[in-house]
């Protein structure tokens, strides 16, 4: 479902990715681990079409994203890729419901339908009673679950998560990790998760170890 072939990437003189090949199946939960500076975030950003490789190909659901122009790419990203970051990156002036609704509105879904979908997603994630709260009124764990709801609203091909539980306490961490597997089991959702958490990496279907720009 995701095919990555021969990805290289440099920033100036520094070669950060030195030829990455990776295939990920639908419904697979893959973790990427490795020391700081190994290139994990750069790889995730390239898979997520937020950055471009210098060479190589990224094929998502049969589409070669390396060839797409910026405008098609942003529409593709909106539909097919969900992101969860270490810090929720919710918009502070909007409620949980509005934050979850935004990607559906961008996709072109009507306001009424987007609201309905967002409410369903929040309900599915056990957040119904938090819908009208702004991020500052939510706990860390709730904010991350709202971020997950936002990532899922357009039914993406893949959810990419970069240290999603890195700022959570143990209990919220475990809840978030369990949520990923629940979403895989119930929705067939594919996940690629960069993590330092050995517990989470151990639970995933496959762990990719990165070191110095390579998979080892
Ligand atoms: N936009 C950038 N410009 C210059 N150097 C960068 C940029 N992004 C990342 N790097 C460098 O690339 C290397 C890999 O970074 P990153 O992919 O963030 O690693 P990781 O997520 O594994 O810690 C690091 O040395 C980092 O400083
Ligand atoms: Mg990183």
C-alpha cells in the first residue's frame, strides 16, 4: 500500500537519508525507532508529502506522489494522509469539534456533513462530552485523541505519527497506544509511528530500526 524506493535526502552537505526502501501493507502498524538525528522525522515528512526526497519514489495507494505538483499534492495529502505530532498542534481558538471538522471542510464536504462526521469520530474516540471545549480546556491525553480524530476524519490511507505519546504520562500513553491498535482492528487503519517508547514498538507488527540515514 505504501512503497518507498531508494529515498535519499540531503540538507546542504548533510545527507540525512541514504537510500531507504520500505513497503507497508494496509492495516499494518509499523514503528520506526532509532537515535535522535537518525532521519526518522525526515523520512516521515517525505512519506507524508510534507517534504520531497532528492531521489527515489514514494507510492501511496498506487499513486506516485514524488511526481505530483504542489497543488494536487495538498489535495492528496488532505484526503489520504493523517498526521499526529508530538504536540497536538490543534488550533487554540477553535473547539475540539471545529478542529476535527477542518480537514473535512478543506476536502469539500458540506458544513453540516463535516460536523456530523466529526461528532461521530469524537464519539468513537470517547470524546463526545469534550466536543465544545477548546484545546486549553482539555487534558494532554484528550488533546492527543482529538488530534487522532482530526487525522482520521477523511479516512486516510495512512496515519503518520511522530512521537505521538512523547509528551504524555504513562496512563495516557498506554491509552493512546491502545487506541492505535483498536483503530487498526476496527477500521483497518494503517499506521507508521516514530517512537522512543519500547513498549509501543514491541506491540507493533514490525519495527524499523534507523541509524544514520539507513534502515539497519
Ligand atoms: N530542515 C532541515 N535543515 C537542515 N537540517 C535538518 C533539517 N531537518 C533535519 N535536519 C537534520 O537532519 C538530521 C536528521 O533529522 P531528523 O530527521 O529530525 O532525525 P530524527 O527524527 O531521527 O531525530 C539531523 O542531523 C537534523 O539536524
Ligand atoms: Mg524526530
